[in-house]
């Protein structure tokens, strides 16, 4: 099914790249439910069939109208079938489709000149297509905005928020309980963050967190890590299929990258003096019988050890 969707998406020419990505996410989400019943399979196929029919119908009718190869009667019959297969995704869209069908019949019945009929119908259908595509773009933009609002931290836009982190961890731990791979977590905390705020102001503190988020995201991208803001100046990185030893090596690379980062505060909108900052990192690996909360507590305990043993270092969880 995944391979079919990947090959199919390139053929859905009327959709934007964003919409194609959304379709792939929808199918992947359905497959992730691990429901392989005939009923669920039919549901997924019906969803794909809707997108295919919309694409085929739109492309074929646009081509037919452009080439003016259909007779008025054929044109009306084909248009009626295609519109019936499209089905408006909202009540307003359905009313618009029904109105379009009525107008089409009116144009054909009131004219005998085929060229006039085709020209008018082409113009009407083009307007309909543009309207639907524009509405789809608006809905996509709204959906993306809502997704970011729901899942991403408003200050550190590269990172997920605590709610998204909790959801990801719970799902990842369930997968671990089923015996799939390994799962490690890093807790990252800025050393002496209050000192930065007190000395340079909260704007400098916010800028520092954004810089740390960029560093963390750059590293996490290399191994498909899930990054999030856990709270305050504390960030988290969760990695699937990576044991604690390797995760600690990756954490050390993050620590070194932060230590060498050329961070400069802004004064009156301009970059000025450099401020050195470091992070402490705690690393833990999920163990059998743990829930998500226990994994977080283990990583936090390792972080606490790193802070208490001098800061600017990585510590692994060694508890039982």
C-alpha cells in the first residue's frame, strides 16, 4: 500500500506538493493503526479512490474542453458523471457543484452553436476548478497553522511542544513494548540560564534558546530524532533504534557544538558581543516495563547528575 501511494502521488497532477504530502500522511496514519481487516482496507481504498477520481475527472474534462472534441450532449453526460464522482467535501462545495450542473444544462439548452456552448462551459468549469483549488489551498494553510499551533512551541518553532512530546513518547513506548528496536532520550538543559537573563535581558535568553533549538534540530535531523521543548530552558530529543551508548555519543556532539557556537546578543536590533553558553545533557534508554514517564524520569536523573558534577557534560542513566 505504501509503495502504491508513493507511485500514485506523482500522478495526482491537480494537487499541490503539500496536498500530496497530506495524502501520504493520511494513508500512513491509517496503516499505523495496524488494522488489517477487510473493512479497514476498503476504507483506505475508498479514500484513495476519491483522490484518483477527482484527479482523473478534472484532467480528462479539462483536456476534453480544451480540444473541443465532445459534442454538447456528450459533454453534458460526461460532466454529469464526473461531477457526481467528485462529491463536494463540504456542503457549500456540493451546492456549488449542483448549481454548476444546472447552469451547464441551461447553457446547452439555450444555444445551438457548439462553439458557443463549449466556450461558455469551459469558462464555467475553469472557474469551478480554480475555486476548488483555491479553497483547498486555504484549507491546507489553515490545517498547517492549526497543526503548528497544536504541536509546536510558539517561541521555538523548530521544536515540538510538551503535548506533542508526550504523545510521541507514549506511542514510541507502546512500540517498544511490542519488541520493536530500541528507544533513547536526551534531556538538555542550558547551564546558568538565569544568569543570561539577568545580565543581558529576556530577549537575549529567548535568542539563546532559539539558537540552541537550531543546533539541536540540525543534529537530530541526521538520525531522525524527535525534538521538543520540555519546559523553560530544558529541551528533549527522542531517538528510535538507538541504544544509550550511541545516544550518549550523539549527545556529546551536541554538547561540543553548543560550546563552540558563536552566539551574539542583539542590542538595538544589531548583533553585538559574544556570549558563551554550555549545556548539560542526561541520556537514558527505555527498559522493559517502563512507561513514558519512567523514561523521562531516568533521562532527567542523568541530567541532574550532569548538572551536579560540574555542568557542560553528558551523563548516562545508571540506575535500576
